[in-house]
C-alpha cells in the first residue's frame, strides 16, 4: 500500500504539473479577458505536434523553445483576427467561437498528421533511469518535466510580481475595466496575454505529448480536465490553478493505481451488486476515476463558484 | 390605440407555415421513398424537436448549455427500457405511439433534478455546470452497464408493441409519420410557450435579470421552469429516437450529441423560431450526405460554425430575414447587382476553399496521393502543382473580390444613399 | 394623512470589508408621503436604496415594510411585498418595445406568475393597464419602439412607468432627473407626481429645485448617517444641514 501511495503521489504530481502548464494560461486568459477558451487544450495539442515535426529537423532541445513560440503566434493570430471580432458580440459568442475552433484544430491536426498517434519520443539524453523507488524506475524525463514546470512557475511568478507587464496583468485580473483607463492599449494587451497563455499550453504539449500520447484525440481528452482545474482553483487565480492541478493530478492517479472498492474495503455488508447503490458499492476505484473530476467540477460550481482561491465569482 | 391592440395578433395569413409544413412532410416520403431517405427524414424531425427544445434555453432564456444531450439521452434510455418491457410482456402494454411520452417524462424528471443545481446562475457558470453534468452522465453511462447496456447499448423492437390505431410500424414510412405527428405537436407547443407569461419572462430574464426581479420575478425560477420544459421536449426527441433506430448506446448522452445540437441551433439562428428548424435540418442533411462524399465534413462543419459566429451571429435565418427586411424597405434599389456580385464572389471563394481542402485531404490522408481522384468533375493529380494553383487562385480571387471590391462598393453605394436620404 | 409607517429602518449598517458605508441609519417613512433623501456624493444614498430594495444584504439592523421585516429577503420577494424601484442607470428590457416592457412589469402584479398555459396577449386586463400607463407616460406613439431606441428622457419615463406598473405601494426612485436639462427634469417631476399619486415615494435627488418641489419631508444623509429629517422648511433652516451640505451648494 505504501508503495502505491508513494508512487501515485509521484505520478500525480507529475500529471498535476502538466495540468498546471495548461491551466495557468487558461486561468490568466479568463481572468483578464473573461474568455473561457474552449480550444485551450487544442493549443496543448499543437505544441506536441509542432515539437514532434520540428524535432525531426532540429532535435528536441531547439523544438522545446521554438514550438511554444509558434503556438503562441497561432494564438496571437486567432485572437487578432477571430476573437477580437467576436468580442463585440459578448462572452457567449466568444465561448462559441473557441468551441468551434477546437473542432477545426482537431480536424486540421488529423488532416496533416493523420488520425493515428505519431511516434513522438523523448530525446536520448533524457532516456535513462533517474532513480528507483520500491523497485519501480523513475525516468529522467519525468524529472525533466518537473523541472520544466518548476521553471515555468518561477518564471511566471517573477513575471507577474516583478515586472511592469506583470503589474498590468495583475491589475487587470482584479479590475479588467481599469486597464484601458490607465492608458494601456487594451486590444494589444489582450492579444499578448492570449498568445502567452497559448504558448504555456504549447509548452505543456511539448513535454506532455511525450509523456502521454500524441494523437488528434489528446485535446478532447485533456480539455474538460483543464476546465475542472481552473474552476476548482478559482477562475483567474494562478496559485489556485497550481493547487488544483496537484489535487486533481494526485487524486486521479491515486484512483487509477489503487485497486479497491467500497465492498472490498468495508465488506459487502450483504449489498448485492445490482441497483444504483449496489453497483456503486462494488465499483472498483479505477472505474470511478474518469467521473471524479466532473463530480468535483459540478460540486465546486454549486457550492463554491469562486473556487478555492478565486476572488470573483465566475 | 388601435395600432396597439393589433400588435402581435396573429392574422390567419401568418399561420400558413403550420399548414404548408405538414403537407410537405406528408408528401416528402412519396418523392424520396428510399429507406435511407425516409430514415434521414425521421432523424431530421427528431433533430428539429431537439434543436427547438435547445433554443428554449439558448435563444429564449440566454442559457448556453453544453450538456443538453443528457435529457435527450436519458429520455431515450428510459423509453427504451419501457419498450423492452413491452417486448418482454409479449407485445402487451403501453401503445407504441405513447412511448415517446415516457421519454418526455424522463427528460423532465432529470431536468428537475439537474436543473435545480444548474440554473442558479446564467452565463459561464451555467455553461460549465452543464458541461460537468454532461460529462458526468456520459462517464456514468459506461459505469452502470445494467441501465445503459454498456458499449453495445440496448435494443428494442418497435413492431412487437401494441398500436392505438392498429398500425403496423414494421415499415419505416409509418414510423416516420408517427415521428412527424409528434414533431408537429412539440413544435406547436414550443411555439405557444413563447407567448405565455413564462415565455415572456424568459426573454426578460435573458435581457435583464435584475429588472425582472424588480417586477416580482425570481430569475432562478424562470430559468428553472424553462429548463425543465426544455428537458421535457429533449426527452420526447430521445423517445422518438428509440422508435426510429430501435437502439440506444452511450453516444446519445455524449458530448458530441450535445455539441451537435448547439451547432445546429446556432447555425440556423437562435433569435428566430424557425432558426433551429432550419439549422437542425441542414446539419442532419449535411451530416448524412456530406459524410458519404468527403472525409472533411467535420472540418466543414467547424468552419461553417466559426463563420456564422464571426460574421452572422444572427444565423442563416437571421441573414435571410435582414436581407428581406432591407429589400422590403427598398434598400436593394440600385444595388441588387452589387449584392448578387458579393454573393457570387463569396460562393466562388468558398468553392476554391473547398477544392483546397479536398486536395489536402487526398494529399495527406490517402494511401497513394498520386492516384488520380475526382475533384468537382475533374480528374486531377494531387501531387502536381496545377490543381493546387488553380484552387488557391479561385479561392483568393473569390474572397479577394468579395472583401476588397464588392463589399467596399456596396458600402459606398448604400452609405451614399442613406446620406442622400437624410439630406 | 395617515401616520402608519410604510418603511422603518432601524440601525441599518452596511460595510464592504472594513469600509463602513452605512453607519446606523434610523428612518421612518410615512405612508403616502413623498420623501426625498439628499446628501453629498458618496454619502451612501444608492447603497441605502440597494439595502432597502434587497439588492444588497444589510450587515446589521432591520428594514421593515408595512411592519414586516424585509431585510435579507431577495429582491423579487421585496417587490412582491409592495416595493419597487428604479435605478440610477437606466435599467429596462432593452430589446423589448415600450408596450412589452410595460406588459412584463404588469405580469406578476396581475397574478400571472410563471404560467405557461395562457397567452400574454390575451390577458385583457394587462393590455388595458399597459395602454393606460402608456398614455399617462405620453409614450403611446412609441408603443412599438424598442426601449434601446428611445431618447434618454423617454427611457427614464418608461422606467418610472415600469416601476409603477409592478403594482408597488412604495416606490423608490434613484436620481430620476440625473443628466437631464431643466425642462426635461421639470417634465419628469410632473410625471412622477402624476404617476405615483397616493403611493409612498422615496427619491434620491441631487437637484435641490426638484427636491423642494417634490418633497413632503426630506432626510439628509451624510457619510452613512441621517443627520436630519424634516419638512423642507425645517431642512432649509437646519444649521447642521447647512454646514454639512447645503452651505456648499446654496450660495
């Protein structure tokens, strides 16, 4: 049991850091622009595919830097020529625009790279065992992901707390209407924040695509979970996104790796494996895992719409 | 005062769609009589009810739902269980004609349960809760295999059930007529609901929930009632789905189904009663016919949807309606030619874009890109430069002419006219 | 004049975080009276209205409407107990026409609630009252104009009409003449007097000409406290008021 717990915490933290790479950008974009970017996970996917293709020409290390920049550029174009136009119609059309965009990006990715997973592999330099825990190998690449996430968090923190641009962003997180009054070019700030958020998701994709799988379905897999994270953390709150990412990451990994059901742990208590509660009683944890984030999402929205750390209600 | 009382009173002339549409619906199976076509028309009818019920939320109450398939799907499942009970009882029990009602009641029941937790807030919170509930129910459908039948789904037999009128539903035509009858009932009811105090206040709450409070209405309750009624009609559509397909699986509660109804409704136009009808019909036809011609149909859908959101948020019906109003007000005088030119240029541009997309799909996705393939009646080689150049040229010429020539010209002409009118 | 109190505020306090905006207001508003609340900017007049009408929750104290507690009730319940209000910023159903706005405002007070089995247009009493209100508002010619296309003064009139239409006995108007010219403001004052009749009226107002024309009694709110209540004459002669408020504006 101890092995399982330790191992699922390690893997959960890993998964959580990947979630944070996506959710931090999403929550920044929402906090500032009020746009819940449905296509955010699509930019994560683009990051993986760009890095895969670039990597074939330049190698992983160059791709690690170029791919997020490319994704950010795509984000900037989307904001400049799409979202900005829709912005005047209100928030619901914005949501719908990104909803449609997610479909289109998925199809385009399937068009250019095919519907089957591409062989996006970790670089040889990281392909060795970093340490061994309870007889299970923990690869250097996983350590590398953690390092990237930590670097990103530190970079983000410095950017938000120590730079002028960060002050503008922070200010606008609490009072979006005041940015313009202070003489900033609001559309430009919006575009840059959107591009930046997308680039963060792209960076997540560069490493996430290797850790998991790089196929056109990866956005659809990740998208809803990222929403859960930002809602749980509190829309617009970066520290909230971090904490919520880790919670969801650990919780889901834990449920996937342990093998228990209420019936096995507590005993059947004479409850038959039929009917709603009976089935639930005998359900193995691994089968509950996919439902868990959504249950959390709904419960959070009902009982605490501002999430764990949010200042404003969604 | 005389003008006031006349407002909104439906003149008999305005009732013509309610007469024409049923007649068309009755005649259609005699023209398109293949099993595939009749099936398609049944699906269209069901999609129309579903989209109309969806628009009770989005268009009338301003609630954007990402999980409306939950009520469609759960309605379908409950109706299917009842159909199976009837089957197992040796074809005795509830008449087939009333089984869709079971779906409606189930939809309403689940609407009450989930609606109670969803409607406290509108806007993004509502959208997220519906997304969450949708994902929750869809994931659960694979957990609780007793009720949902697992991945294979559940089967029933519509012919092995009693009929109130002694009709044999073995043929798909008679089932189609039953579905059309229910569609008409549902459409009329949804139309009438818009005219009731609840329907009016739904619009009021959509536009200004605060003001609605200060005339005595609780916005949460208005949203809740609309939500429950909408779920009822979604469940009815689900019940009809059971009759037409005789199978339900987890797809009916899934996110794709929820997304499709949103797409269809919005493409048609959420501000108009006929919007969802037009949108659902187009989406059903395109989905069925386009998918046999091209792999790219989901992409076309996505692009169409984005195009509508960006350039015509009032939807297809809205665009036609606005142009009609402008034409009636004489706004087309002297620039009808330019308008047609604009439309033509746009169509040419779309044609070019379609060529490019089709070429891309062949080039990237087929086993042998150099194999000749048919494009718009020509046989071309996608590895050669020529088809690409021509397609791009058509697309650029079309969109270029539309945006850089026709549009400014129309703007100049109409701008000059309104200024002249004022002077 | 009846001496029953329409509204009773006892020790009403409201704080946002550490900032106390309303610092213990005691105020009785008699039935049928026209009561005007004046005070310098930032005195908390709008906040006080929001507290009475249920738009904000009071932090401490009580608000009674005809002897019944209404603080901590949601706005729609307060409205159903006989209190309605207008807003400082025009707050209508912008996409609806004048007639539709009035009909919507009448539905609850005419007892139609959430009915989904009858047609709005067939409710003759609603139509009749809407037409009558429209005439009194001088908006009959604009019956089918969407609210957002009305002039500012017309929108304010319609808002007063909607407020009256909701069947309230106590009507709160938040700066009904804000942003209007002298003549427009006079028209609105006449309209208010015509429309509200026997109802109890509480108005927040800046324009002192308006205040003295309209008011039976005046209360002066300064920094979250009522420093004086009385007839226009009392207020004019009240030294504290002159110092705190009128002094700066009268000469």
